C-alpha cells in the first residue's frame, strides 16, 4: 500500500478505524463482525490498541496478525512502554514483524492507576514514546504513528510543550500522528499550526469519537483532558428522554466536526469504533466521501 505521506501528496484523504483487543469470545465475535462490515470501505489502515497491562496484551499481536493474513486490511499494532523492558519491547516488535504487521503506533502508555497518576518508567524500560519511536525506527521495517493531543496531554505544562514533544517524535522517525478525541475543530487546527511552526511536516489524523453516551464521554474526557464543550452538551441534552434522538444528535455532531476538519485541510479521519461498525458507518453516510 501507499504511505500516508504519499496519499496526502496525491491530494487523497486517509480513513482509518481503531479497534481494541477483545476480552472474551463474545467480544471476539463482535470485533470480527465490525471488521468485516468496515473492510469494504478500504480504509488506509486499521489499528488495534495495546492493553493497559495484563492478559490481553498478546491479543493485539494475534488480532493484527490475523488481519494481515486473512483480510485485505493494513493493520497497525499499538505498543506501549508500560511494564516492559527494552528486551521485551524488542521481542514484541519481532512478533509484529513475524506476523506481517508493518505499522506500529508507538506510545508511552499510562500508569496502571490511570492517566493522571505519576508516570514511573519500568526498570530497564523506556521513559518516553519518542524512545519507542527510535527503537521502531532503528529496525527500518516499520511505519510509525504516534499520539497527539489537541487539548494538551494532562501531564504537559503547555500546548507548546506538547507540540515540542510531537516534533521530537517526528524527528525520531514517526511518519504520522493520530489525535486524542476532541470536539472543537479549532483545537485541532491550532495543534497543526503549532507543529508546522516547528518546521515539522507531520500528517496529523484527527481521532473521531461520536458521543453516544454523554456521561461516559465526559467521565473519560476528564481523565484524558478532553472537554465536551457546553454547546455540544446542550445539543445532546436537548433530547434527554429520547435515546434515539440523542444518539442521532451525537452522530450529527460527529459528522459536522468531520466536515469542518476535512474542509479545513485535515489529511483524513481516524474513527474510534469501540469494535462497532454502526456509528462509524452512520457518520460516513453523512459525509461526502467516495469509497
Ligand atoms: P509521550 O509522547 O511520551 O508523552 C507523555 C508525557 O510526557 C507528555 O506529558 C509529554 O509532554 C511528556 N514528555 C514526552 N517527552 C518528553 C521529554 N523528552 N521531556 C519531558 N517531557 C516529555 N494507551 C494505551 O495504553 N494503549 C493504547 O493502545 C493507546 N492508544 C492510543 C492512541 C491514541 C491515538 C492516543 C492519542 C492515545 C493512546 N493511548 C493508548 C494513551 C496514551 O498512552 C496516553 O495518552 C499517554 O499518557 C501518553 O502517551 P504518548 O505516547 O503521547 O507519550
């Protein structure tokens, strides 16, 4: 396949879908149903997150490997520094490579007590995502994505620090970034400007999360530093008591954001699917996207 940079150079947009590793058999079936439903849309890549620790970490290797073998999709496997030594990280990269996975999302990850707990690197491991980017890049076989934060990473002192970190990750070998969820297009465009001002040419894919459950998104947003703006809350709350209308409003809001982002020059869209195809396809239908 063509790289993201090549797509963007050709004036084309990237579309991608994110999944998480299933925890049981029912989750496994749900994942592959969603994958099958989205595959015909020929995404640029599909990504699979890496568990915050414990048993489902091997699942990312298994799921991305199966995607590489049994589907037409280009899988991107996430990897974090949490709880791993350098040797372990190298071994997981070996597994990705052996499974035919050529795209890696290189992340630091969060402490087991959550994104706001102090970060303590694992002994013999890595401290920052940029070091994992370097490790991936040194192999010469991976295309590397990294995380970006339109509203500031909770542990960063400023938006400028975030932009410095992102520029450093690009210089270390990252080819593109995907953002945390956000709900104001301006936050995204400002991030793009800050990164460009640092002389770095890095496609930044907006991460799209439709609000299907307002309270859950607000709770998650508080942890990761994403605000649900008052006007967005208001538009959803206007349908309180009517779950169908509330859901439709969440889809409409996401589609409006997508349109604003594409109109403003975003290189594509990255959808957080939560292993469901329906919401993503509903948003797609509202966009003028030809597949
Ligand atoms: P970093 O880039 O290392 O940044 C972390 C913090 O350290 C920031 O505050 C940054 O400013 C600071 N920092 C970085 N470098 C330096 C430096 N040289 N000096 C001083 N400070 C520095 N988590 C998972 O567990 N699994 C996943 O699969 C996963 N997928 C994600 C996908 C996306 C698109 C996003 C946006 C996040 C994802 N996360 C995932 C969450 C992510 O692990 C957390 O947001 C984490 O807190 C930050 O990771 P990072 O890679 O941005 O870290």
